[in-house]
C-alpha cells in the first residue's frame, strides 16, 4: 500500500517516493515535534534510502485528533501503522531513527517488531535520548513549559511571543512531556537483537554522553556512541555529519549497497 505524504489518522509520511530504495528509514520526532522536521532527511537521502517520517496525533495535519500521552499507546499505534502500510513481501532492511522522545519510541517499536515477527530492525539510531527518562519539574503551567523549551533550544522564537501559536503547539508538547514522564522502561532486561548507534550533543542539558551510552545495555548486538558539538538540538547544525553516519553505517547492511540506485545525495 502506498503511503500518502499527508492524511489525518495515518502515522507515516513519505515526502519523496523512492520505490527502488535499498533501505527504509523510519524517523521519530522529538517531544512537540512533527513529521516535517525530517523533510530534509528525506530530500537528502532519496532515492538511495526511503525516509518515512512518523506523525504523532495532535499536530500539523493531525491537529484535530486528540494527543496521546503515553509511550505504550504511541508505540503501539506506530507499530500497527508501520505493519499495515508495509507492502507484502517487502524484505528491504528497516532502520529506525529517533530523537529525544523519538529515541524511546523507536526502541519500543523495535521491541514490538522483534516480538511480533522475530525480525528486529536492521539498525537503531537513538539520538538525544537515554534509557531512563528525565522527570521535568516546573512545567505544570504554560509559563513553565515555555521556560523549559527555551532551555532546551530548537524552538522557533516566534512561539514565545504568539499566544495563537502557543494555543496550537503547547497541547502537543505537554502531552509528549507527560508521556516521557510516565514512561517505565521495559523490565526483564529487554534488548533488541540489532546494533544500536547512540548520538548526542556534547552540551546537551538533559542527556550526557555517559547517559546516552546506557543504550549499549539494550542490545545483544554491537553498540556505538557518536558525540557531536551542540546541545539537545545538535541535529540542527550537524545534519550533514549525522546523515554521513547513517549512510556509512547502512552501507554495510546485506544487499543495501548492491541494490542502491545511482545519483542520490547520500547514496549507499
């Protein structure tokens, strides 16, 4: 089934159709984020890698839907949406990339895929997140939430001066913060049977490189930690370097380089 570039009620966005791509990369946004954040990823990686961006309820073309404020419900919806919209017989490597809240969701969806199909993703890229989620205090009201967003960076300055924008954006941010605050990591030493690459900014106020390294205990396969200059949204200034990490890593997947088409900006 083809994925639409938009559509209320659906979980995935495909901005650049790449039916001949050797690898599918599913990207999970941060708290308050939306699928369109990954439009540049899609643009730069096509056609060698097909990017599918996750759209959480309560934002952009899903703004009329109620927000979801638990990690299990979000992960379950994404997992169901991904399985429903994967064409029968599509055995291309599936790779997940998540930033912040998206890192936790990518890990949870990977566990669901592994349990349901016996086949984990080919690789997990977990950015700006940690295994034990942080509990943010002082965001009970809008003023506290806005102060938190200023501290984290990565937010358009227009939000802080526009009551209209705040009314549109803050409900989704609050729901996402509530989801991560309630999150309980899976017990029993749950691990994925695929390599994990953790990525982090060296000045991230919420996750240190040492904390990001905790993802190494969540895999039975290889682990790598990459540290970039910048804070929680180091991605904004290090996109090219991050894409190079992704493509160089995926180049080693079985069949990926052989099947990649010519001419991509970051072709495999």
